[in-house]
C-alpha cells in the first residue's frame, strides 16, 4: 500500500512506519475504518531519522526529478535519485500551458491530475529500482510542474511575485 491514498468523500489517508491518520468527520468522529493515532507531525518530529522523497519539474518540462533521502538532525544522505523523462506528446501539452494564449483552465485542470499520476509513478519506479519500500517513506514533498511565473507581480506591476505549479 502506498503512503498516500485518496479516500472517497475527500481527504487523504496517510500511512507510514508508526503512523496512521485519517481526517475526522463531523463532531470529531473518524471517517472510515482508521482512527487518528497520536499527532502524526509530533510523531515524525520526534524521530532521529526520517526517510523523505522529493519530486519536481521546472520550466524545462523535460521530466520529473525524484530523490529519496534519509535526513537526520546533523545532515542528509541521498539514497536514490533519478530523472524520468516526459514522453514528447506530454511535454508538448505542458508547453501549451505556459502561454496564456494557448492555455485553458480545463486543460490545466486535466493536466494537473495527469501530471500527479506521472509524478507518483516516477517515485514508485525509483523506489522499486532502489529496493526501497514505499511504506518506508515518511514524507513526500512535491514542487510540481511549473507552468507560469510572474516574477514582478501581474502584468509587470508592483506587487507579489507568484508562480503556479501543478501535479497533485
């Protein structure tokens, strides 16, 4: 079973070594068969070593970079790294999202989830090739796929710089 699994009715079930957490329903009742077990953030913070995974793809849109590392209070050690190229057709579709003249909200929405699947497969493949069980990964951080930058705010006006990533 993977560490993250979408649950019917919304929410995410998180599982990892010593952690099992499901969002609560109304009046604090747990949803589904799993009950919260302690505070998952506090449980992770108390550990001496965490196994973490990181995923990202930048504006080159050439593929997903994936890493798995062990992190301690004194440093980190990379256990596995890989780049998983996008197929040419997918890369073209991502580039179409970069340009406001060719991008559409429905296309962004569809690509958001399509890329999420690509990112998940990249991590699963890296873990399998490296003989690292997915269930041993405590945290996953994903930057996603950058599709737009506004370095000086919208339309060059002063204001908050922003960027948009997709790939849930």
